[in-house]
C-alpha cells in the first residue's frame, strides 16, 4: 500500500474520474413505473440491512465526492464524468432487466441513466462526459484519447467500489496511468459493505494503486488540507 502523509496531484499531468454517479446506483427513483412488488422488495432489502440500501451511497456522493469535485475544479484539474450506457437486459444474469427482480441499470433515456447530485460543467474546457458500456472505462469507453493525452496519473471517485471503480483502476495501470482511489470517495450498496472494504484492501495491497483519503490529496500550487 502507498503510505505517505500527502499525495501530490499535478493538474497539468493528472485528471479526476467521477465514475457512474447516476440515479441507478444512488436512488430508488429508477423504480418509478415498476410493479409495486419490485419496489417493495427494494425497500425490504434495505430494511433488513438496517438502512436504505442506497443511503450510504448518497452520503458518500453528497458528503465526500461533491466537495472533492469542487476542490478539483478550484485547482484546475481536468474532470471526466463517467456515464455508463448499458443495454436493456445487459445484466439479466444478475437479475436486472425487464420482468426480472430489479430494473435495468443506466439505460440511456431512462431516469436511472441521469447523473445524480453532481453535474458536469460542459461550458468548461476542463470537464467532459466519458461514456462507457462495461465496467472498465479504459476497455469500454469513448472519447478517451484526447482526455488522457499527457496524463500520467488519475484520481478515481465514484461507484461502485467492487465493479467499475476497481476495473477502471486496473485499466489505468494497463494504460500506464497511475491510479489514486479515494477510499472516502467510493462506495457500493449497503448490503455489500464487506465486499467494499475487501476491494479497497486488495487495491492497496501492492505498489501499483494508491488508496488515500481525500484530505490527503493536495494539488500542486494549492494549500494543503490540515
């Protein structure tokens, strides 16, 4: 695990990825129009876990990811807002899709596909929407060459820890880009917290991925957080 008091991020050589902060992962809004029994199953599952299954995700987004995005904007760090664009039934084997246990995830044009809480500033030349159709942005993403040109480091926040965050971190390594995963800036559903923590442990077990708190990041030319 990379251990140091601070991790320096140079906005000229780095970028921030905000992965899949979309309604499908953050809210039950995408259940609108689904049969009552499916909506009930969602809420019962959360109750059995002592809280709404997506509450911990919303807390992460609103209390950690959003403030860090603002810090990155102030520092002039390029930001890629990663938006999953999945096909209906793409994850049917996991129970997501028409007539299955859960609704589709992040299908373009549906409420679940939309960004949650944090919106890209498309008037800024430093912000872009990067679409992908599978877990690893580097393997299944669009419009990446221009965004990552000249970048040797990427800070990763978003959802979910054990799927797209992990896959994209390893994808960065394969593309000779050093990933920094913010452990207070990634999350997954409440019933998968053990998997969340195990994934962070796995990521931090070697020298290739840095895992850090957002307060331990400082931007070149900006004051450090104390």
